[in-house]
């Protein structure tokens, strides 16, 4: 017995092991295929490295194609970290949890998502928000599929947007600091050049004191050239200051435009919120109105039911009173239905007028806001023009001051030239006196004069050689200074052009974004108005259909009541005829029994199309219309009895007069008869 139990237990364990092995095999075949796309500014990005890691599993890598797509396969029951990276772009992370219920482990899931990357500016990668996953994807039992956490994604996107804006601000500050550094280096280089020029001037002035008046005049001409160079440098500095002031004015104008644009967007959002609130109120009023209409219709049906019950009770006592009561109830119900119809129509018109008035008010508010925004933009443009005009006047005043300085410098130059002429005249006079003295002394000391002459010639040669060396050194230093100035001017021109191109690009991008935002807002407003119009048309059509059904039911009910009264009259007349026949005696032959049945027809007796005929009988007249179309035959008969009863039939079925006439009309229209 014990051995038998052990064998049974071993078999159970083996069966369980096989079952677990089958379940494990079933779990292994499940996986998730990810079809993704990487974009930047809504354009595909190729060459992005996609790195997939999971604890305890080897990592996977993939690279996006030129169209930005990639395809990877991951296993179930794991948590993966998917990293998207490319040089110059922000790295983004997606967390993918592939855990699923046991009964879903043999399914191959398909998942698609897009990733948007943007440029790495201002050290944004060092921000804590950029190191968080931008999305968390996990299995949702409700949808039986993998979905992302929308709230988490929205929060992370908001944090990263703030970080990106902060990084862009830092980048702008760094650009401004770099520009200020370049300007400082430019100013320092100018100061160094001026310092070197001053040192050269001082050196030349020291040498000029040892030279003749002609050499002094040459040095004055060199000083004049240097002064012109300084004036050119000053003019270049003024031009740079003017460009900087224009850039500052443009930045201020841009900031003001952005503030106004934000205010406009806020006003549009408020207007949309107010419109949504008014729409919600209108829908609530419409719902309340529909509820009241439904209650009124229910009350009407209850009242009609009670009226019918009372009318049937009274009909048993007095037929004539019943007919009068039913006629009065019918007139009252028609009047009440007409009144309710008028009230509903008025309510619909009032709600439509109210909605149109609200839409018109919102439109006027939006137009007023747009006009205010346009006026603000015009005012800012006028202020910018005024600022530019002010700067132009300042530049003109500076130019006038420069011209005045130039005129003063010319006057000083003329005075200097006059002094040089006077010095030359004095020198000539001194030379003449020296020559006279030398001539007087020549006879007394010819040998000494000859020796002095040779010494003077040697000294003159040495002075001339020193002068030529000084000129060559000055020429080299002047060429080097001009080269430095030209290089600095080129660098400054390149920087200014880059700044202007960047500002123009930013303005174009802003204008494009504003145009897109305006087009999107206009499209959304148009779509909203179209939806409201279609909804209003649907409500009106539903109300018209409801009223048509009510009228049709009333007509059918009236027709049924009329036929019931007619049948009651027929039965009463039959009883009267039976009684009269009994009183006349059994000897007299019974009269011919009038026909009350619906006549039949044979399809073969009628041709394709519409056939109309009239049949006269002893107690009735039958107006028959036979419609035979594509092998299908319909027999429409209007039977008028001599006692006043009128009945409508289609084949063997009763119809209302309205439906009888409408179907015949439709058949004739179909056959174009």
C-alpha cells in the first residue's frame, strides 16, 4: 500500500513537472516588437544610437535609418531601459516594463511610439530632469496592451521644457558674455595699438629734437597720418556703438512683442474657456429642456391613457357622449400638441439666438483682442522707429562733432605749417649769418674750417643713416599696426554679421511660429463652429423627426378609433337587419348578403407597371391600384361603403390614408408616371 502511494505521488510530480515545462515553454515564446521613429522638429533623424538594457540580460543596440525608424524585439517579464543618443542632441530615456499576466505570456505584442530629440544647448544635459525617463510604458489589463503613463509623460515634458528654456537663457547669457569678451579684447587691442603709437610718437619726438626742421615737418606728417588713423578707429568704435544700440533696441522690441504675444495667447485661452463654459451651460439648458419635454410627453401620454380609460368607461353607458368626448379630447390633444410644438420651436429659437449671440460676443471679443494686439505691435514698431531716429540724430550729431574736430585740426595744422615756415626762415637767416661768420673766419682758420667741415659731413652721414634706420623701423611698425587693425576689423565684421543673421533667423522663426499658431487657432475655431452647426442641425432634425412620429402616431390612433366606430356601426346595422328579417317571417326569401371581404386579385391578370380600376358593388365601391414592378405585385384598394365607411388596404393589411396615398405617390414617381 505504501509503495503504491509512493508510485502515485511520483506520477503526480512528473505530471506537474511536465505541465510547468509546457507553461515555461509557452512563456518563452512571448515577446514585444517595437516599431519606433526618432524625430527632430517633426523631421526624421537618422544615425541615432538606440541602446536597450535590462538587469541580468545582455544589452541590445540599433541605429535609426534615414527615415528615423528602428525595429527591436524584447522579451516579456522584464524592465528595459531604452536610451536614444546622438552627438549634438539631447539624450532621452524610455522605461519599458514588459511584465504581463501569465495567460498573456504566449502573445507577440506590437508597440509603436515616437521620440522627439532637440539640440544640446547651455549644458542642458547636466540638468536632473534630463536624466529621467521621458515615458514609462507598461501593460494595461483594461486595454490588454502596452500603454504609456500619460500623466507621467506630461509632467516630465513640463520639467524638461523648463530645463530647456533655462538652458537657452544660459546659452544666450553665455553668448552675450562671449560677445562682451570679444568687445573687450577688441578695445584692449585698440588700447594696445594706441599705446604703441604713443610710445612710437614719443620716441620719434625725442629723435626729432635732434634733427633738422625738415625732419620735424616729416614727423608732423606722420603724426597727422596717425591722427587720421585714430579718427578712423574712433569712427569705427562709434559705428559699433550704433550697431550695439540697434541690436539692443531690436532685443527690447522682440521682448515686448513676446510679452504681448503671450498676453494675446492668454486672452485667447480665457476666451476659449469662457466659450466652453457657455457651451456647457447651453448643453445643460438643452438637457434640462429635453428632460422637461420628455416629462411633458410622459404626462401627456398618461393623461391620454386616463382619458381613453374614462372614455371607454363612458362609452359603455352612452355612445353619443363618448363620441363627443373623444372628439373634444382629440381637439384638445391637437391644440396641446400644437402649443407644445410652438413652445418647443420657440425654445429652440431662443437657444439658437442665445448661442448665436454668445458666438457673436466671443467673436467681437476676439476681434477686439486682435485689434489691441495689432495696435500694441504698431505702437512698439513706432517706438522702435523713434528710438532708431533718435540714434540716427545722435549719429549725425557725432558726425557733425567729428567734422568740427576735423576743421579745428586743419586750423591747427595750418598754424603748425606757418610756424614751420617761420622756423625755416629763421634757420635760413641763421645759416646766412653762419656763412658770413664762416667766410669771415675762413681766411683766418682755413685748416680748422676744413677739418670742421669734414667732421660735419661725417656727422651728417651718421645722422642720415640713423634717420633712414628710424624710417624703416617706423614703416615696419606702421605696417604691423595696420595689419592688426585690418584683422580686428574683419573679426568684428564677421561677429556683427553672425549676430545679425542670428537675429534675422530668430525673427523669421518667430514669424513662422506665429503664423502657424494663428492658422491652427483659425482652423480649430472653424472646426468648432462647424461641429456646433452640425450638432444644432442634428438636434433640429431629431426634434422634427420626433414631432413627425408624434403626429403619425396621432393620425394612426385617430384612424384606428374611426375604424373601431365604423365597425361598431356595421355590427349594430347587422343586428338591426337580422332582427328585421326575423320579424318579416320565414316565408319571405332572405335578401342578398352584402360583401364585406377584401377582394383578391391574380398577378397574371395585370401587366408590368401601374393599373388603376374602379369596381361597383351593391353596398360599396372599390378603387383599386395594382403596382407590378420587377415581378413583385402590390394591391392597393380604397373601399367606400354606402353607409359612409371608408377603408384602405395594401394586399390584406389595413393602412392609414396618409400612408396609402404616400406609397402610391412614391410608386408613380418611381415609374415616372
